[in-house]
């Protein structure tokens, strides 16, 4: 109950920060020690990590791929915190710094909760916190995308988002198998699968792709055409290891594609 009240408090804090930061936007501009492309890349990757850490927690709780999930959770949390610190130090924009403070609050709550014994109640709270972390990270990413001057930023944003969506798929799959069998999980899974597929088609049909990018996308598409059917069949379940490994594989490949787009457009 106390944790639920904390999460509600975080949501109220988020709304308040958005209202306050909107009035500050005109006064601040992005000032960073990093290259624009690298800044956008690491900010975008925070969205993926917000989903990965929740997914890993649930896999550990179900005792599935426990060793790999434990290592991945530890590394993902460490990377999230390091990147958060980098973003905080590199950006002077008041609006973005405001949102980063909110994300830090959610992350702190997650770390505290992840040390408690696994239960369905804790699993649901972890899902809620991952959504708060994602929402805050998405707002930061969108703010940077609109402010930074990067060529073909929209196609880069699509590629970067695919990393998050692939981990989100695994999160919803394992949450359903963990016993959170509500209608929302099924609907969100199907919506996420559709969004990933639509985005992948957009990337494949992008006329400015390099041969290397097209090769990577072809590899992803070949795998996607097989495994997306497993993801949609969330209610049947029975394939948690396949989902864990294939979504990790897709995330890795989409990260490579995102970096290729950033490299291409930073010349």
C-alpha cells in the first residue's frame, strides 16, 4: 500500500514537473559536452533499459534464465544510472533536467523494490515503475530530438525506438506468464508487436538506407517474420526462453542499425 502511494506520488510529481518545465523551455537551450548524435543515442537507450530491467526482474522471479537475467539486470541498472548521470552533467536545459530528476525518483523506487522478495504485487509495482521511467525517458528523448540539429532525425528516432519495443515485448510476455493475466497486458503486447512491425517496414522502405543498413534490417526482418507469431500468442505462452533470447537478439541488432543511421547522418 505504501509503495502504491509512492508511485501515485511520482505520477503527480511528473505532471507538476511537466507544467513547470514548459514555462522554462523558452529560457533554456540544450548545452552538452557530448556530440549531438551520441547524446540522442544514449537518451534513447534509456527507454530500452527501463523495459529491460523490469523484464529481467520478472524472469528472475519466475526462475527462468535466472543467471542471464540476473547479470543483465545488474548491467542494465548500472548502465541506466551511469547514463542518467552523464545526461544530467551534459545538459543545461531546465526542462530536460527537470524530467531527469523525475526519472531518478522512479529509478530509486525500483532499486528499493527489486531487493524485496518476489510477489505478484511487487511484480505489478515493478511494471508500473517501468512505465513511469519510460514515460519520463521518452519525454527527455523527444525534447532533445526537437532541439538538436541532426539530419534524418525522424528515421533515427524510429530505429532507436525499436530497441525499446523489443524489450517491451519480452516484458509483457513474462508478466503474463508470471500471473498478471489482465486484458491490458494482452492488448499492450499486441499493440507493441504491431508497432514494431510497422516501424520495421518503415525502416526497410527508407530510400536513403546504405547497403550495410539494408543488410542488417534484412537479418532482423527474417527473424521477425518467424518470432512475432510467438509473441502475439501471449495467452498460450510456453516459450519464455525463446522470447527472452530472440528479443535480446533483436535489440542488439536494432542498436547496431541505430548507430549506423547516426554515423551516416553525422558526416
